[in-house]
């Protein structure tokens, strides 16, 4: 079987850390090959070496049997290698077409021939089943559509080998189905794919082989049809992983959060949260299930003070908190794990230690008369790093240098340490591996068992069903149903999320 890519004994080091320790990966023509590992195992680093963003200290790369030196991404493109990054590399104010042709624009008489470019984009998108509007602005299209633009960018440059870096981390269940279909079409068209992921369900569904790496070392390559999720999880983490969340029956007490008639407008003046009612009690986890864009983000922003609400009330422990400044709301007893950890969770260019006190730096012992006490800040950080298993070379390492899972554990440590009465967890396990997911679910249940209220917002229905004690379904800015996780299914939730009434949804889901 011919190999289109061979990465042989690759070693990549950064100051104080060996990210890839003599890893070998071989991709066959026409296969979808998964690269599986925990957050921080070295998956993205290995692919950045293949794409020319990093240079390895040791090892050899062969493309179609020939040894090559890939010193930058342009050389990777020339060799037919394209990469769809986890954090999209798109210009928000440009159109779909302008983004796709950027740096490789078709010219006529010295000017960019945008009509020809749009025609080419249409042709490629039709050929691969990637329907997008070539004239739409990036800022106006969904995350799933933006990802299609990233894929089209690589195909426009003639990629034969596509690297997908955690492509489903930010997609809704429907968009994931569509992406899997797109990958299958690409393979039928003769492409080969490397899929960086830690979602075992997707590997079992779409991949041919899987290479597992753990803590920077290659553990081995297995055929997907000869393995199972349990075996893959233990190869990846190095121990047995529990997939179902163990928890005792909830013992809910008084209401901690009470929302009544809440309305929030979007920038265009349209009601995106629409007279919404919801309560969360002490000692329970309420999960919000809904398709992205039905008001979840705006609801969280209104509770945490990041967005003004038009009308309605938000009460925490009986006190009205709507439209108070975010710091005041935090001090009333709310912890917030934001859905975008880079935008709202961390200051990426600060050390991880300083990120650990972003909510409390102005209080004693971290500050006195407006002067920061770094000794106390870093002492606190070391405790949280240990308690929440944040894997970092030291507390002085920049937050940007940590893997997504470790960034998330740092945020969760910071928010839970303050012992809030209400913990809002928005997409808390987005982009995380099974080991980190298991850890975070345990911590959320711990909060609940300590008599705290937890509001969980997630697009992963499995997570919502697994962790919640009650599920509130949001549709067009309203809570349309409250269901018991034990008495519902993914199918019924999916139908409710699409606007079906409870009775219809139950009948359809039950066939």
C-alpha cells in the first residue's frame, strides 16, 4: 500500500519540553487517518511540523516516497498539503471568495478578477458538496460555514492531502454530520485526510486507521475495525476511562437563580432572548440544550453582566442582578466558565499564574493599596495548578503556550475556587479529550453535591444527558420544554431543539 505521507522519527522540542519524541506517522492514499491523543499530547505540534509552521530537530518527512524539507506553509501547499486549523484563519470583513483566494488571486490586466474567482469557488464547492455563498461576508455566516470556507481554501490551492485539526470542536451535531459527509466525498475524489481529534465516536464512524500519541510519544497505529472506544481511550490516557458519569440522585433545595420574562436584543435590535423564564436550584445541574444561535450566548452574557437586558428580571438568591456591572455580579456569587476561553476566559499573553487571579487580583492577599503581591498570586496559582491537574512547565508559562484542555482546567480551577453559589459552565468540555472531560464532569457534579447551583450550556447532547439533573430546551430565545434526562433521548431532544412540541417529539422519537 503506497504512503502519500511518511513522518519518520520526528522530534520537536520547545524550551523545557519535548513536544514530539520520535513519532512516526504514515498516511496511505485514500484513507482517513486519525491522530488521537489527550490535550497537550503533541498532535497539533506534529501536524504543524508537517505543514511547515515548525521545523523538527530530528526525523524525516517523505511525500509520495520522496524526502522533502518543508520549511514553510507555501512549500507544504506546493507539495499538495493543506491544513484546516482549529482556530480559523479568516478575515471577518472579507467575503467568502476574498478569503479563499487571498495570496493566490486570479488577475486580469493587473487587477483581481473577482468574477472569475467566484466562478471557480462555485465550481469547487459544487464538486465537493460544500455549498457556501461566495459573496457572503465571513462575519455574517455560521461557524460551520466558516469551516467550509477553510476547506475550500485548501482545495483552491490544489491540496491532495488535508489535515483537519479538531474540526468538530465548534460544530453543532447537524454540522458534524455534514462534515463527515464532506470528508467521505473528499476521499471518493481521491484525497487523503489526517484527522486530529479526541472524539472516539467520530473515529469509529469515519476513520480507517488511528495513530495514538501520549505525552509526546507514539503509542502505536491500529486499524479502526479491530478496536473499540474503550481500548482507544485507555491507549490515549494510559488508564481505564469511565464514560458514564457516576452521580447520586440530586437533592435540590431553594432557588438560587430565578429568571423571569427576560428579553435581550441583538445588535440589529431583534429579540434574541424572548421573554425567557428559568430557575436553577441549589444542589442541581440544569442543562440547556439547543441549536447554536437560539439565544444561549446572549442568555449567559445577560446573567453575567456582559450584555444589557431589555426587560425582565434576573435574581440571584432573591436579589435582582440584571444590568449590574460584571464585577458586581461576580461578587454576588457567580462563577463563569465562558464558551470562548480565548476571548473571555484568559489573557493569553499573561502567565498562567496571573490568569488564576483575574477575578480576585484586587482583593487581599493578592493586592494591598493597589499594589499586586506576586508572591501570594503565584503561591495561589501553584495550589490551583496542582488541585486541577493543569499541565504546565511552570506557573510563569504564558497561558497561550498551554494546550486547550489545560487552559480550560485553569479557568475551571479559578472559578470553582471562589466557591460561587451559581456556576455557569458554557461549553466546558469543548475541544477536550476523554480524560479531561471525565475530570470536568466530576468537578461539576462535586459543585452540585456541595449544594451549589450549576447551569450547563452545551451543544453535546451526550454531555447534557449525562450530567444534567433537569434539561431546559431553548428554541428561538424561549425555554420551550423542561425534561428529565432519564425520560428523554437524543432523538427527542433533537426534535424539541428544532421547534417540535413535546408530544409530537415524543411520538416521532418513539417511531
